[in-house]
C-alpha cells in the first residue's frame, strides 16, 4: 500500500515538472551593459542624444515659466489692470461711453491719429512691436489683444489713453494734453474696427 502511494506521489511530481518546463518563459533581469537607469524604452533617445539620462535632476524638474511672465516689466504692465479690477476707473471717467458712430470717416481719421501717436510704440497693427517698443520697460500693451477683452470697455480705454501710464510706472504719456477727447474716441473706433488700413477697408 505504501509503495502504491509513493508511486502516485512520484508521478504527480513528474507532471508538475513537465508543466513548469512548458510554461511561459520567465522575464530576465536587464543586463548591466550601458546605463540601466535609462531602461530599454529610452534606447531611441540615447541614440539621438548619447548619454542622455532622463532620470537626472535636469529632466525631472518641472519646466520653467516663460521669462516674460515673471519679468518686472510685465508685472508693471499688469498694474493698471489690477487697479481697474479692484477700484474701477476714476470718478471723472465713470460710465463714459463713446458718443461717436463708427463711420468710415471716423475710422479713417482714427487710423491717421493712431499712426501719428500710437504706432511707434504699439505697432501698426497693435501687436506691441513698434520701433520705439524695444527700449520700453514695461513693453507696450498688445492693443490688438486688449481691444477684444471684456475689460476693454469705453471708460477703461478713455481713462488709459487720457491719463497715460506714469502712475503705473510705464512711459505712456497722458494724451489728454495732446489730443482732444473726440480724437481719442476716434482712435478707439479705429482699434475696435480691427486696425484696418485704407486698402483693406476701401477707405480713400
């Protein structure tokens, strides 16, 4: 009886050995050739950039913020916006809307005024890339972007243009000493029209 049990036990062990031999191959540990910390998945990168270590501190740190987002000039340029959001415009500019219609003549006149008084800093199309902008800190406002923002209400634009930016640390002059209020509104109309030139709008 004991011999029979031993035979069955040996037969069972033999079957287990056969099944183990037929099972999936065990994964092998990576060899120590090359930089094992980069791993096989990064081999293509190592071919493009020899010695690249994606686990190094340089590659693991978060990407830096854009320099312009934290530069002192850009922080200064945001001061007017913060003032407007927190306190609004000065009392004399409250609820001041543009009383003039966006006629062809007003757009044309506004374009001439913009070219004479604004384009040197803000650029011909309001991109802040005028010739004089290179030496300004903070850089000029991107008027083409600003004009479509919710804060660009008439009273904000009249206040900004009339009073300039000295109180906020910018070099924009106070145009109320140079232009009439009517002329400032003409410039606003021109900007709201998309900074067109005569050829684009059919203005002659």
